[in-house]
């Protein structure tokens, strides 16, 4: 089969590899579309050398059809599925408390083990969700990042009428804004990239560009000096961590979504002064996938605006370079049968 291999820092290779044998509890999926995720970018840039030794097939935001399934089980050849790529041990303290998505021995498929940027992918059948036929492949491959956003909004405990600021208007930030708005929040998106600002505005969001406008003043004006009920830090940038404590109200909540690869300064004085809450948000639980599928089915996600590129497998390196250099892209997807 053809596969995209991460073969070293900022190096992708597309080549023929042996199609791996399917284990007894696994299905084989013919991958249709797979999106490039911020996590994949971190791997590509060499930030995750502690977890990923090249060569490895990355990719986990996907949709595809089953071509082989175990006799015993709920899935059959032809079923269209997405994968919840969190394989947990079931034995560690986190798992035994029921938090299997943050298992202390987590195998995140596509990072810690073989992923989806290939013609075929073998996946344990207990990690699958069926995709309704009303969703096309591009919408299907957006379910995984949408599940991230659903999880983030659920963790943040959004209430109707809340005023929320999303710091970072990439695909996840925009999906978080959409999910928070569905929950009844009034949302503004803080983003510096003009292209992404345009996409956010075309989805009906007010935006602020913190490189041109003082974000703290802007939020204070918007909220009559009260500051925002909720802040989602999605940028993963130190500037986001610096400003997040300045724009959230007394007893407000900061949901930390972005991956900060290095420790960054945070103004803890504000946690004391304003009695703030900080909520970590990592991946998703099965319920988040179920909800994401229902939200997508109900047509709440402007897929055409979020997915800006669908490219052949050979262009995967180009896709990472676009993301790395902050070019005019939102979600880049790979056609895994190209
Ligand atoms: Zn992802
Ligand atoms: Zn575990």
C-alpha cells in the first residue's frame, strides 16, 4: 500500500510499504480522507521526539470504510467509520478512575503507533464510531477535531449567555467557538492571521486582532469592565498564556486547550485576586465523538469554510509547511486514495 512516512524532522516520504496484517480484534479501514492536525505538526517539527521515533505513519483525523472485520463484533465490511484513537491500558490509576482518555500508558494511534496517512489502517474495533451516510468524507474527517471542541466546551461548563473569548482562530479554535455558540455563549475570536480572521468572520464571529488592538481593552469594553466568563486558550503561544488571566472575570474559567511544549509564564496573582479556575482539556471521551457526529449531522459545522485544502498524499509535506509558516490555510486534508 501507499503511505506517508514521517522520516525525520521536517521530512515526509511517500512510498510503497507492506500492508500490515490485521490482528484478531482489529478492522482494516480503507482510509478516505485524513486531516493534518496541530499534533502532527508538532511531530513533524521534532517537538515530540520523546514519543515518536521515525519512520512512522502519522494521522488520526480520518474517515474511511471497513474492508475487513472480525466475525464477532458490531462492524461489517462497508461500514463508514471514524476512529477514537485513544488506546488505553485499563489498569493504571487514571483508567481505574474512568479517565481512560488520559490513561497513564496511553497509546494515541497516529502518534505513539501507526496512523492513518496511508491507503489502509488497522484499528481495534472497540475504538470505532459509525458515520451516517448524510456526512460526506470531508465532513467525516472533521469529526475528530470537532470531538476535541465538544470536549473542551463540556470541560469549560459553558452556560447560556456566557461571554467567551477564544484565543487562536485555527481549526480547533473555530470549532470551539462553534460548539460554545451552540451552547448559548456569545463568542469572540482573537487571531492574528488575516486569512483566519476572514474565515472566522464568514462563520459569523466577531474577531479581534491582538497585534492591532489591545485585547484586554477590547474585552473590557465588550463586557463593561467585567471581563469574559470564559477564556479558551487554543493558541499554544506564550502570548496567549500571558493574556488569558487578564481577560477573564472574577471566578471565571480558563480552559487550556493549546499545547504549550515549553513551560511558560502565567500570572498566578490573578488566580488569587480573581479566584480563577483553570481547566485542562485533553483529547476527548466517547461521548464527545457521539455528540460531534450528531452536531455534524445537524449541519452546524461550516465544513467548506474550515477545510480549505484536500491534497494528494504526495503533498503532505507541503501541507505541513503551510501550517508551519502560518499561510492561508485552515484544515488541510489528505486524499488517502490518491
Ligand atoms: Zn488531532
Ligand atoms: Zn491506563
